[in-house]
């Protein structure tokens, strides 16, 4: 390299302009520039540390095929049951009739957490829900009982896997669950929402009534301030967390624009005032609501029963799952369809 270059004299250095070079290649000794090299200083490079929104948008890739397909024999295709949930630790809980399986998405390992006698119809698992930290699993049953599990706990000598069992005042199918801290909110066939504090012996802290038919959808807002519940009575109710420790029939809002039962209920995780609800076979619509005042913001006719809704904060999108087997992605803020998967 030294043989290829020369140094300017001291006199030349003192008289040099700001953009002059101190070291220069000798004549015909400079190596060829690297492929893609740009000589001009004032250029826009094709990559940057923090790409603009336009660059991010152009790089968005939506896969059209599933990454994994898991066998699920005896999976109950029942509109009134919620028997699959993905934990924050990457473990999927799946109930197949009276057996509860855990699938680790990272390792691919499958674990049978428990298997109950199928001859007893009350052993049918009707709902599952992980706690926010992914450590505990709440499992609901056809008789209304709610059991709490710690999958990481070694099996005790007595063989009893559940940490505790909690029952409602009257037997009633428990089809949907939601955690708020140490409290599990459960929706029942009776139309009640019962709150169970898993830490105390007298676990029922409050019973909320108002729905006239089974509660099939339930979701706590990300900031834990509100609970939304959907029902077979074609309504959605929004409840205030301050009533958690009491029995009440007074909700903040009754949203009654759907013309069918409402299973899909989801608060937005990037816009706190936004609630999305999806109607069943008779409705087929997604409704977007402002939960601060109960105002209907938008209604989307999807053409199919809406079984589930989830929001993606990274790309500000909403995904809906439908009874016909398709998934649809909608883009914020207008929530226009941008992709359909099947």
C-alpha cells in the first residue's frame, strides 16, 4: 500500500483546501472501486439505520402459507368454546375434548398436561387462558368449574396437578376466560361474568349480570381499565374495572348494533380508545367502537361469520378470523383489507 501512495509536501498541506487529500495514489496505481461504490459525497444511499416509513412499507412481507400445521384430533369446533391460547412464553395450550396439550413453539415439544375420563361429560374442557406472564394456565369446564395449573411445577406425591379448583354458585358452562392481574374473569352460559381471585379462599370477588344469553367473548383492555364482553344476545357490554369487587348489572355501555351473536371482542393495543367486535353467522360484520363514549366508528361487512380478532401494534393492523377458514388483514386507520389468507 505504501508503494502505491505518495504524501503531499508540508507546503502543500498548509495551503490545502478543506476538501483536498493528504494521501494520494500515484498515477495509475489506484485500485478499482468496490462494486456499488459511489464517488459523490452528496448522495442518497439505498440503506440506512432507521428507514423511513416508505421503506418499511415496501419491505412488508405477508406469508400466504402456514409455517406449521399441527394435528388436532377431537378438536371441538364449537362457537361457544375457546380451547386454544398462546402464552407470552411461546407455549400453545390446546384442549382436545378432555385432554390438555401444551406445544412449545420454539422446541416443537408436546406435553400432555392432563387427561380426564371422557365418559364423564362434565370433564369436557370448554375454555383455556394463560396468565399475562405465561406462568399459570386457567382451564374452564362444562360444569362451570375453573381450575388453575402451573405447568412447570413437578407433579406432587398425591398426583393432584391443579393448584386449585374454583366453582360458580350454580353449574353453568364456562366458555371464555380473561386475566386481570391475579383475577380470572369468566363468562358463563348463564350470561353472568364471574371474577375469581386465585389468591384467596373466597375466590368470587364479583358477579356481573346484564347479558340475557351466554357470554361467548371477553377481553380486558391492555391498560386493564375496561372489560368488554360479547354475548349470544347480540350485544357487547363495556364494564368499568372499579366495579370488579362488587355485584352489579350496570355497565358503562351496551353496544347493540350487531344483528347476531358476538364472539370476537378485542381492544386495540396501539389505540386505547378503540374496540373491535365481530358478529356471527347472522351478522358477519366487524364493528369499530370508541369506548370512551360508546360511538360506532365504522362497520365492515366481511361476508363471513367473525370468530376472532387480534391487533398487530408493529404494523398497526387488525386481523380477523372467520368461520369459513380465512384470515383477513385490515390496515389502520381506515381498516381497508390488504391481505387475505386461507
